């Protein structure tokens, strides 16, 4: 998807930002609306005719929500020490605990799942990370990408220099946030403009606040669902599903009409110029002229229904292939399959989830970095190594000093007892640490569990 790049920093100010946004990214916003309508079940492209039967089988919603359930199953974070210097392990432990507190206070497990569905439908998603002064905590939200406008360097989409966020407020909300508003309206359009150095707040087309950026970075993480090469904005999962879904709806609607007409057959009269009281019912007697012929139209003769069903199954198969969600992901298997055979059958879904997780992992790590940097600014607690030496300074400036790792849960059901045995062998052989094994086994806080285990072992040793 190609978006309009907003004006460069040198030309900013010639046109008010709200007016500039009115003309920006029209094609991207149009596709967002179309994808959202399609996801909600508005899947027929032709205008409806009188007595036109239209059945909608919303596989789009089912496929996207099922894929999101696979992709976002069992997400957790681990912060590893950066080096062996004194205090590094302690900083990593405190950073991990801080991330866990922010995760729980913002209910990010639910927010991440909702955002994954939004990202799959629209093609893009975003997080906003700010400091909530009233509650004195980091607040993480998921703004609607339909109101986000991103400016980047012309030859480098990864270098974002400005993000503008547009949303609407009621009069009551605007007065609660900004005090008395100048005009009497039912709603107001708010535009936040963020760069690394500055922050601007516009109400309708008036600039009401302008100050330096309090964070020193743009507090937005904008990421795609699946990205086309060299493009910033992503591609919706619905892009490949619209045509087969429309065809499936059309074919099944047509088959439904045929079956209804066959249950209420049409009487056909030949060589009859006038007819009265022709009733299609058991025991009905028809009086027709000589050389005339009467019969019921059988729409099911010649195996016509089977042809419709076979075609519908062909379209459904194409739908599953394009969605990369095999039929077995819906709980249907042709026969009892072994674990390896079932994994091979679900391999397209596994590969799709892995691609999504690759992109989400980068976004989550960037979000974690923002959380830790804001906590450092607001609480004074240090999570990154001090700026001692060129290496540490470079790591801080690039965000590597706040390094975190996303631990994903298994995509397919696992034999937990087998996994425990494997991890126990790896720990015993010195290949894995206990902490790594605990993280792979979805232990929320490996350090706390290790301390509890030590306490229990010491208590047992004392009793014995």
C-alpha cells in the first residue's frame, strides 16, 4: 500500500497541520474503511436487487480471529543482562519486574489481542506509550491507525521523523482536558503532532499548545501486518480473501435458492392459453385441454446440485489455501493423525504465525524500550548501564541498552510432560540455564520461583 508522505521539515508551517492531514493518505484510509466493512460482513459488491437472496458466510472474521488466537498465545518478556559488569543482572531483573507491572496495570494481554485483530483487518496497528501524571504510571494505549499520519525520510521508511495523531472529542471531553473552548460545537477534532524535539496540540485548526517533547522520542510504535518490500504501511489479511469469499457467498446463495424452488416446485403448462386454480399439492387434479401437457419443473435432475456443491467445495479449498489456515485448524481432520502428521498439515498456519510474530516482536521490543525510558525519566530508577565508554553510549542511543526478549508460546498444542523432560536434560547437560528453561515453560517470574525453590530446599534440609 503506497501512502502519501507528508511535507518535509523544511516546508512545515506553510499549511496548518489539520488542513494538511485532510489531503493526506486518502487511498490508505479508503482501504481501511473497505477492509473494516468486509470484516463486519458487508461482502457483496453488487447493488441488491428486488427479491435477491444474499447469504453471507463471514469466514473473514473467523479466519482472522483464529489466526490472532494462534499468534498471540502465551506472550511474555525476558530482560537479559547486557554484559558481565557488576549490577547488570540486578538491573535486568528490575527492568523485567517493571515491564511486568506495566503489562498488568495496562491489561496488555487483552490490548495485544485486540490490536492483533485490528492489525490483521486494516493492515496496520500502533501503540502509544506515555506517562500518566494523574495516576503516576506508564499508560499504553492502541490508537486507531485511521487517525495516524506518519512522515519518514523519502529513501528510508524506517526513519520516522514525525507522527500526527488525529481523533475527535465531544465538547464535554474537550473542556475537561483543555478548559473552556472558544466555539460552541458538539465535537472537536484534536491533532497531536510529535517529533523527537517538539510536541504540538491543535484543536480544530487552532494551535493551543506547543512545547519541547518531554520524552525525547516519538512515543508511537507503528507497525504493519505484513509489509510489501520497501513500503511503510502494511497489507491486510483480507486482501487475498475478498474474491473467494464473495464467490462462496454467491454460490451458496444460488444453491439455497435452487433448493427452495425445488421444495416448492414450479408448475409448467404447455399449449395452455388460460389457467385457473392450478395448485401444486398432494392429490391435486388439473384439468387441461387436449394436446396440452403439464409437469413440475425439477431443478435437481441430472445431478445439478452436486455440481454446485463440488464448486462450492473448490472455492472453499482455495479460500483455505489463500488464508493459510487449513481445515484442520477448525477442528476437522480426515482421519486420526499423529502429532508429526498433524503438525505438517498445520504447517502453513505455523509459517504464517511465525511471519507475524517476527514483525510483532520488533514492535513489542520497541514498546518495552519506551516503557523503560519513560520510567527512568519519571522515577529516577536506572534500567540501562551508565554511559561509561563509547560502547555503552552507542547502546543507549540505539536502544540496545534496554534490550528485552519476547518469549512466544507454542503455536500448536505441546506435550508438556515431554517438554519438561527435554528442558531438564538440557539444564543437566549445561546447555540451558534454569532461568531459560523456566521462561520456555511459561513461568511468569523465574527469579522468584528460583528463590522459592531454594527456600523450600533449605527448609527440607533443616527438617531432615
